[in-house]
C-alpha cells in the first residue's frame, strides 16, 4: 500500500494519504487515531466520514486531520471538495481560507 506522509505538528500527529483505500489517516505516537474517508466522483472529492478515536477526542486531532487532508487536496489536485461529512462541512465553514475548495473548478 502506498501512503504519503503529509503533515507533522507539535503534538506528534501526522496525516497520511492512503489513495488505494480513499482515506486520510491521522497517526499519533505510532498508532492510527483518526480517519477521513472520501470518494471521487468526476471532478469532485467527497469527504464522506471523519472519525477520531473516542479516547483521544477533544484535543484538536480531528482539525489536524481535516486541515492536512484539505491541504493535500489543494496542493495535489484540482478537485472541488464536497463536504458530505458534517464535521468537514463545519470545519470549512469556520475556516474561510478553505472555502474556495468548495467552488473551484465550477
């Protein structure tokens, strides 16, 4: 399986892209602690589900995951992002600098 390490931050968390399974995975302390699933439909990348280990919630890890995934989409693709996952939609709504991803290519 091919993975691309995307980001590492001060918390020791890193985001990896696993294109073969259409997923971004968040790792911390050598363990997977979160995921963001997506599917591609035409020119759209649709985030369908985001999840963080319940024992590690409330530490900003989901935000690290979504930001890393969106940065990768912006850098590596021309896809328009569709936020089917409520967390991704809410995150983009509160981060104006990512809202252009919702309309690019349209």
